[in-house]
């Protein structure tokens, strides 16, 4: 039942919550106000009655009750009763009224009571002070009663004001909360409506950013940043599909041509050459398909199975296993460099970097592994340097884009679909590292290429 009637919108919940809190606070404040008001007025009445009773008690103690002056303002009556119940003195308005409740002898001093005395004031209450004193004729009890009409009137007036004012104040709080919450949530509704209308075909749309510089504005900015990433991802995916289709179309077309020629040629002596060319294209297709599948796995953010890995051993194993390469590779490796990575994927990064260097190198390829130290875990730096034509400064970032091949590497003899460095950078980023192309030391700015991989090393205490 509570869930059924509980508000479902943020605006309604905020209004109800604020109203409940304010109502509870007003109730507590009202009770406290009434209590403090009555206590203060009652204390004043007690003080007036006590002063009157003590004054009369002093006269009674000296046997001068006949000199009792008329009661002061706020005092309704005065009565002096002896130990035997005989009235020794009474104010004029108590003439003929019997003694107050039987006197209770005790230690001299004040006793406070609140009585309603019909003969004196049938509609009011009196705060009665009882003072026991010793007179020449024995023990006597002095009663002095102060009217509580002012206390009751103040209580009634305050209660009426609170009964009328509290609902009005509560309604004002609810109305203000409802309006303010609605105004604050209006940009959120605009953001929701805009996002609801965005589809995969209009990712260029953005949500409105209010000029309030508050949490809602930051939410809109974050939403727009997310839409920017989605749009960039969509553009990248469409470009990737277009490039992949183009790259696959060429070898498939060549392969079909070769097979058609082989089918048309009746000379068996030409078949081995034709079939050999077809197999080369099939192998190229296999490599290209494998690269595309790997990129798809990387784009899908497939979880990385990482473990402490000896990077020195991995690089040495990847290079020393390359027997009979056109360009030899020289190694300068620092011992015991350990990183946290997946051996298969990081091995693919090293292989792609060495393949790229050997493809364009003239006479040598240098692979260097070292570490740099800092306040925290160090950094493993792997450099692959060749003496080939190099990468122009303007293209050092573009070479890491997918299907990018510079002018000198477009021929089929050089091979490659322009995915090697793109895969290497994506895998490096997946491992929390970076891969950059920098100017080669010892060569001109555009002579020789130098690819630098940086990975965080495993922290050792």
C-alpha cells in the first residue's frame, strides 16, 4: 500500500520529503514554543504568589496579620489557616469560604500547587503557594493564589496562531519546493527528450547544455562527450568497413582472375605458376582476415588476460626465431625487465614492429630495451630503429591509422594492408602503454624510422 501511494517522480518525492521534514520540524518547534511560553508565564505567577505569601508569613510570624495589605496585582487571594484548621486571615473575596485543603504541617518553606478554585474564579486556574510559618499562636499556613488567566490566554492565542499558520507555512514550502524542483529538473527533461530522439543515423545531435554551471550542466557536457565518442566510433567503424571491403576486393578479384585464366589455359605446364600465384593471394587474404579479426576483438574491448611477463625474454624469443631474414636484427636488451601483459598479444606487438622495420630497412635494424625509473613503478622502453627511408614528421601520427600506407609502400611487393602499426598501437593502449614514431638518432629528421613502445613495469617493493 505504501509503494502504491508513494510518489514515483523525483519532483513529487522531493516535495513530499521536504513537506514531511518541515512538518516534523514545525511540530517540534510548536510544542517547544508552547512549553517554554507556559513555563515562563507559570514561573512569573509562582514568583508573584511566593512574594505575597512570604510577605504575609512574615507578618503572621510577628502577630501582625491585621496589617496585611491588599494583594498585589496578579494575586487573586490570600488565606492564613491555623494548625487547628481555623481561618486566621482571608482576603475579602474569600469571605465565607471555608479553609483550603487540610493544612499539612511540615518544614517551613514554599509548596507549589495549581488549583482551580470555583468560588474565586470558576473559569480560571490559580497557582497557589503554600508557606508554613510559626506564629505566636502556633503553626500557621499561608496560601497565596496567583491567577493563570494570562497563561491560559497566551496558550490559547499561540495555539490558534500555530494551528492556522502551520498549514499555511507548510503549503508555502510544498509550493516553493514543487516550483524550484520543477525548474531545476526542466533541463534534465530536455536532455532526456533529446537523447530519446537520437538514433544511430543522427549521432551528430547534441543535448542542450544549460548555463547554470551546476550538476545538470556537467551531466549535459558528459552526455555530449559520450555522444562525441559514439559518433567518432561510428565514423571509425564505417570507415573501417569501407577500407576492409576495398582491401578484400583487390585480392579476391586477382584470385578470381588467376583461377579463370588457369581454367581457360589448357597447357598443364602453366598451371603450377598460375596456382602458385593464387596461393600467394590466398595467403594474403588469410593474413588480412586474421588482422581484421584481431582488430574486431580489440574494438570489442575483449578482457585482457594479463600476468607478470619477462619482456626481455619475450623480445629475445621473438627476434631470434626469425631465421634467414633479409635484414639482420641487432639486440641490446636490459636484463629482467618485467611487465604485466598478455604474452600472445604483446608478442604480436613486437613482431609487427620488427616486421615493419625489416620491410623498409636498408642494412640494419636495432632493437633496444631499457627501463626508466621514477617515484613509482618504472617504464619499460622498447625502441625499434631501422635505416630505411624513414617516416616524415607530418606522417608520424598518420602511420598508426588503419589501412594507412605511405607513398613508398603502396606496391604489392612491399606487402601489408596498412594494419600492422595500427594493431600494434591498439594492443599497446590495451596494455596501458603508448606507441609513438619519433625521429631516428643518428639520421636526418626524415631518414630512418624509430618506433618507441613504452609500458609500465611491474612494481616490486
